[in-house]
C-alpha cells in the first residue's frame, strides 16, 4: 500500500551527469537507483528535482579563466565551489538516469537555471533567500512530512533537508538511497548538521 495523506517523497537530482560516466559523477551514484525505485513505489506522491544549467553557468569552472574544477571563489552571493560543466540544459547529461522508475511523479522542479547563481537546495537558491516555489506548492497541497533521497548527500540533499526543516516540514533522509561527493570532509559535516537541525536519518 502506498503512503498517502501528508507524506511525500522528494528525489534529488538522479541525473546522468551525477552517475558514473557523467561529468560530475558521484561515486557509486547509480547504485542508489534500486533503493530509490523501491521508495518511490511506497509513495503515492513523488516530486523530482532536476539540475538544469545554462551553458555559461557561473558555478562552472569553465566560466572563470584560470580556474579549475573544485577551486572555490567568491561570487555575488558568497563562497562557491566551481564545478565541471554538468547538467547543461537539453543535454543527455541533464536527463534522469534511464533506470529511474518514477512515472507517477507529480512535479519536476528544475533548479540552477539562473546563470548568475547556483542552486543546491530544492527550496532556495544559493543566496539562501530566493525561493524556488516548492515550499508554497507543498504547503498549498497540505503536505507535512518529506522523505528525501538522491544525489549528492552532502550538497543538494543536505541543503534541501536543512531548508525543508527551515520552512517547517518534518524531514527524513534515507541514507541508503543517497551517495555523497565528500569534498574536504563535507559528507561528515553534512550528516552532523542534518542531525543537529532535527532531520531524521534512516539507513545508517
């Protein structure tokens, strides 16, 4: 029986470029897909996020002469890790992994489409102020509890979990259905911060 009522599954960025062979591959990123599909089958309500960058996005190292992927620099909204070009609009890399089986998903939320600002969270751009509109959508539909999974644990899943708590939802992260990048200890830091924010971590 599918979970109904006020529970929803939010699947973060299970896209080709974040899986092995992609331009910003999360180690073992594709191994979560069976667990994600099992979770999706349990939920009547599912939302997907999709990283959706223009070719000249400001978070790409290629947009900053002399910079390399994983360098950091200050942009207008704060410190930014510079990434390899990834999830460029309309490219195969931006597509969902073909093994993802969530045909009943009710919404695909595209993020990162503003050239000048990155967007890890499903709820806010990286300036931490500009909303994506997802909170309003979920509240209008009277959802109260969000279960999160996807890629990557220490970036887009983490920021989505923290912001979900910030705007008033109960948040659970199913860790077996996530994988992290782990840049300079970011994975352990994300796990600590989610626990401190009241996020429930399942599958540790």
